[in-house]
C-alpha cells in the first residue's frame, strides 16, 4: 500500500514526489518515460539556467534528483484507476503481472496535456449517447451489443479486454498496420482499418461512416486513442472536467476525494514553471491529507 501514487514524471509529478517523500511518506511515481518536454530542444525561460537547457536534459535531471532522494520510479504505462476497498485506489498498468498491485491512499494525476484527441465528426455530439471514454464504467450498457474501440495501443487493448466478455462483438478501429491481434485472441474481436469519416445516429450513435462510402452499424464506441491521460483517468473516476481540462480546487484536489491533479492537465498556462508550482501545491496538500488520515486512524 502506498501513501501516494503519482502518474507522470514530468515537472509536476516529480516536484510533488519530492515534497511527499521528504515529508516521510511512501510515494511511487509511475511513468511512461516521455514528457512534453522531450520535444523541446531549448528551454530559455525557466529560472536558474544561465545557458539554454534541452527539455530532455531537464526531465532527466528531475528524475535523477527524485531517485537520489530514494523515490521509487516505475517505468510503466498506466491504463486505468479503479476504486478499491477502504476508500483506496488501485492503479492499473499495461502488461501487469498477477503479483503486481498498486494500491494507494491518494493519487496525483500529472500526465501532462491531452494533445491527441481524435478529431472525428460526431464524437462531441454523441458523448454520453453511445460515445464513451471508459469501458470499466460503461461496458455493462452494451451487453450482447456491437461496440467499437478507437485506438490500437496498450490503452485500447485494455478497453477491448474489458468489453470482450460482455459485448457481442468488439471492433478495433485503427489506421495502424501494427495490430496487437495476438494479445487479444478472441473470435468476437474484429479489426477495421478503414479511414473513418464520421460517427452518425439520431438520439444515440448508430453507425460509422467510412471514407470509402461503406458503413458499419454500431451500438457504442469507446475512445482509447494513444496513451490514456490524466483526463481519461479523471473522466473514468467521474471527476469534473471542463474544456478538456481537469477542474481542481485551491489544493489541486479534483472533485473526487484524495485524487489530485497538477501541471498541464489542469489547463491554464502550459509552462514548466506552472507545472512545478502545481506540483508543489499538490504535494503539500497530499502531505496534509495523509497527516489527517493518520490522525483519524490513531484516535480510532
Ligand atoms: C515542443 C514543446 C516545447 C516546449 N517548450 C517550453 C519552454 O520553452 N518553456 C516552458 O516553460 N515550457 C515549455 N513547454 C511546455 C512544457 O513542456 C509543459 O508545460 C510541462 O512539461 C508540463 O509538465 P507536466 O508535468 O504537467 O507534464 P509532462 O511534462 O508532459 O509530463 C507528463 C508525464 O506523464 C507521463 N505519462 C503520460 N501518460 C502516461 C500514462 N498513461 N502512464 C504513465 N505515465 C504517463 C509521461 O511519460 C510524463 O512523464 C513545451 C512543450 C512542448 C510540447
């Protein structure tokens, strides 16, 4: 059991981790090893560097600083977060072995901004009317129905695995040639790599229109493109989202108790300094929450 699990090892996640660890709590950082900063060749506007520093080097420095403090950093892709017993949370990773379990009292979402939302006509209109972002939450609505999953990475595979035991058929909608067919070897699984033009329906989603003029009848579509992000995790837990950013209070806590968010995923100024500030704020708030929790336990 961890006191805190941080998803993301960018400036927000690492900063929070440093504060939480230094306060004596048991913190784990899980990260996929890619930050928005890896794409930045030169950083010239962050405090303390006389010469420009590359984003990659800055990220590496942060991770090394955390490791030097004894923070455990696991290189894994997170695919989901579930509610667990006693108001705890369970963080699920791709290719998780049976004996691996990540249970925690608090969670910090710090996976950066969503930069790869699919831009397909119909997605917005049918959100909640057949378009879903959460197989764990919504799969049961599609018992013996035909559903599709948009995406082909670990996140999409995770969603497909949730749906296969429940749905009649599951179609993986992907434009990639690199199918992961053998990972989900099931006769209910179909793969369709035609280019999608639009999702259509009346009150509910009903069909997919492909660019080649063909259509496919469908009852539900689960969006799981690229890597799952803080926004996806927040949506799955039922946290409040506005304009694709997570809503937090002054302590960086989402509308779900003990789930915090920091950095680019909360919107506003998408810069390192703001990510570090929110990492600090969330780290301190998590420390206070954990201290409160241990007091409650002590006096019981
Ligand atoms: C090209 C470019 C140039 C930029 N230049 C500047 C600049 O000059 N100055 C400046 O201040 N800012 C710059 N920025 C913005 C800056 O990179 C971000 O504001 C900052 O990195 C946000 O920090 P973060 O911790 O919120 O997220 P990120 O740095 O994006 O870190 C996110 C972390 O989450 C992890 N992650 C994501 N999904 C998962 C998952 N499913 N499972 C596990 N881990 C996951 C990633 O691997 C990463 O460790 C630039 C951004 C870009 C794209």
